[in-house]
């Protein structure tokens, strides 16, 4: 929707009951005697809106996805990244958009237990593989990694933390007792603009201890 920022000089008095066509002048106020071409009006009066609508395609494929243990359906283009299916079509907004090129890790989810970047993963490639988002990591937010994150008070702004947690959880699922070097290697692709890396590392060590008492 577009709203003209100001009422142009020489335009007729505004009447909120007028249509846009009725409110437009019949002559160009900048060039007396020159008629205005209504096919390409030079402005819209400031109290009138021009609304642009787009039609919704009806030939998009319907995908049945396995998200957080439940089958869900999404009617989207085949090349739609999983991230936007989650956020725009399924309302799962815990997974964040960071870069769009799989280089920051903010959009990390689990695909059959593996940490993947959802911002570049086309929905058509999923098949029957199982997707887990931050919302499905634990029912009550009590996964060992989530508990450790709270205990260490990891987040600062918090934007990247869902991706950080999902990456860490995937690591501990495969290596319950990782070395410091293995933690650094696994978390290397997840960026934190607030620089909370030392707290992230500490929380992963603590979560490991919770799963291996």
C-alpha cells in the first residue's frame, strides 16, 4: 500500500468522500492548460490510498512435512527454503533469518538429527525426513542444553541463540562428551554478533555433564 507523502501544490481541496479519480486535477498544476493523463497520474492526494493486489497462484504443489513429530502440509513453490515455510506458513518463528546464504547458523534446525541450515534448504528436497525446530527440541524447554543455557545466562541480544542451541544439541546427540576442540569445531559456523562464545562453550560443557553424570 502506498501513501503520497504530501498534498501537491495546486491540487483541488481534499474531500474524503471523493474517489481517487475525482480528486485528481484535470490539468497539470505545474503547466496550466496541459491535461493530466489519468493512465499515469503524477501523484495521489495525501488522503487517498492506492492499493495494489496480487493474485495467489493456485498451481503450487502441496507438501506434507514432518515437523516436530507431526505431519503438516504447506502449499508453496518447490524452491521455497524451509526457513520461510516454517516462519511464514507454519508460524514457527523461533528459527531466525540471519544471512540467507547458510553462513551464520541462525536458521539451524535438525534434519534426521543432523544440524542443517534451513535458509538454503528447498522444501522439495525434504521428502519424509524429520525436521525438528527449536520449538520441538523439548516440550517444556528443559532439554539439557536449554537448561545449561539458562544456568550460564548465555544470551545477550538472543537473536542467534536458537541456532546455537540447535547446533549444540545436535553435537551432544552424536558426541555426549565432546572435547573442547570438538565443541569449537562443531560451533565454528554459528556466529554471535554479541560475542558470547565463551558462555556458549561453557554451557555446552555443562550440558554434557548433565547428560553424562
